[in-house]
C-alpha cells in the first residue's frame, strides 16, 4: 500500500512548479505582511541563457523547492512597458538575473549563477541566513553597536549570500572591536577563519583588510599564515591589474618567508604579474626557477608550460620590443 501511494504521488511531485507572480509591488506588500523574502527574476523568453535557465535551472527539483520559500516574481524585460520600466529601475541587469529583497523591500542580494547545483543551494541557504543570522544580529547591534559577535555573524551570513562587500565590512568591524577590547587572540582567530573562507571563494580583493590586519597583529608569524596573507594580497593586486604592486609585495614575501610551502605559488603569481606587465624576460626567469627548484610539483609543471609559451612569444616579437 505504501509503495502504491508513493507511486501515485510521483506525477504530482513531477508537476511541481514555481508559483510565479507578475506584480512586483503587490508581492512586496504581501512579503511585508507575511515576513517573506521576494525573489525578483528578470527572464527573457528566447535568449540563450534564459532558455538554459528555464530548461535546466527552473526544471531542477532542488531549485523549485528553494524558490518555494520565497514570493517569486518573474519579469520579462522585453515584455510590457511596465515590465521594461521595472527592469530599468533595477539597473537593466543582463537576464536571467535574480534579485532578492527583504520583507521591507530593501535589496538583499543579487544571484548570478545559472547552474542549478549552485543556484538551488544558494537560494535555499539564503533564507535561514537572513532570518536566523542577519535579522537577530541587526537587532542585537541596535541595542549595543559595540558587540563583535553580531558583526561576525553578519560577516558569515553575507558570505553565504555571496555578498563580499557587506561580508568584509562586518568582519572588519568585528576584528576592530576585538582589538579595541584587547582580545588580540580572538581577533586573530576571526581573521584566520575569514582568510580561509575568502580564499576558497577566490575573494582576493575583499580579503585585503583581513590580510593587512592579520599582518599587523601576527608580527612574528606565530600562526604560520602570514605567507598566505601575503599571497592573497598579491593575487588581489593582480586581480585589480596593479602589476607593480603585486610584484613588489610578492618579491618581499618570497624573501621573507623563504622555505614556506607557499613559496612556489607566490613565485608563480609574481611571474604572472611580470608576464601581464609585458616583462617577459623576468617572467620566464621566475617560471624556470620554479621548474628547477620545485621539480615534480603541479606548480612546476604549469610553470614549464608557461615558460615555453613565453619563450615562443618572445621569439616572435620584432627586434627592439
């Protein structure tokens, strides 16, 4: 009997769909009364990525379940004048794009991934991150703004929301409060956790303040994480196209932390900065040094490939350039 009942439910489960709304303003009013988040999705009908979003992402059971926690509004930027106006009011984002709003109508997050294995969990995790972390932390800070704990929780919550700006802001506030109270060890522990999480997400530029403060607090490298902080700062400079800054910082770090396990990776990033700065000779020299000093490592293998490519590129350059 149980098996038969389960089989009867399968067609119903297969037909589950997102309960889309078309009136954004009405959805915001409903959200305020129901204390729910609003997912505003801009989705055209025939664009390639929108079709992929429709056929793959919105067809995924996990995504449908995640969106069931929201009041969902779908707008076609190429539809009616009102739809196009709403799209323009939100910065004319390239569809498909999901913008999440708090129950009071304030924008909370922008979701860009299309892969259902990323989109679904992100949309699912956002709800508890908001109601269990963000809301209580804000309320706590309204009562006492000098608490490090709520700021740390907000840093973690905005990390879940993929919001690097607000995450970094609250992590920094938490660290500064801990330092101000003389809780240096707690501040270092906080920064180490932040550095690890940001590195995993490749948030190099948002990690700048974390790396700098860690260097200030851990002057003797007791944590053994100063090289990691220096490397992340170098990658941040590279990500921002600040090649000379990356080279200078990584050169100093390689000299200071000689023998650290991150040495070849720091050297690789430094060589890459030289490469993008059009200093091919210096880049080739560093890549070849990695190959010689760290044989058998993945970094050495990649460096070998890069060195060969750059030698070929240099040979093709006209004389005098």
